[in-house]
C-alpha cells in the first residue's frame, strides 16, 4: 500500500489534471495561506466522482460512507458532520 505522502501526491496530481480539464471558472477558489488547494475544488472533484459512481450503478451515499470509514481507519479522523447548515434545496 502506498504511503500517505504518496497518496496525497497522487491526489494532488489528480486535482491538478481535473482543474486543467474543467472549463468552469472556479469563482470560489480561496486556498488558505498554508495550502495551495482550495476546499471547493476538492468538493467539485469529489462530487463529480460521486456522479461517476451513480452513473456506474453504485450508490453515491454508500461510496461516501465507505470513504469516511477508510479515512477513519487510515488516519483516525472521525467526521462529525458539516460545520455549517446546508441550505434547503
């Protein structure tokens, strides 16, 4: 299994490729001073990956849940939920 560092590097390359190929302007791209990666760009990529999962016959919510389980197992990070209240759609 690759190291966390190697996996972060691969994820960074994937996000970079995604942003190069995406024709949309990233209006809300606000990286923090300590990080050149904007959270909204990661959310956009993850959303598109979940859409791909759905198109492939997978349940995106199950994929997201399994991702949280993997994150917890690999880093000990538990996801308590969002720090905001999503607007009603």
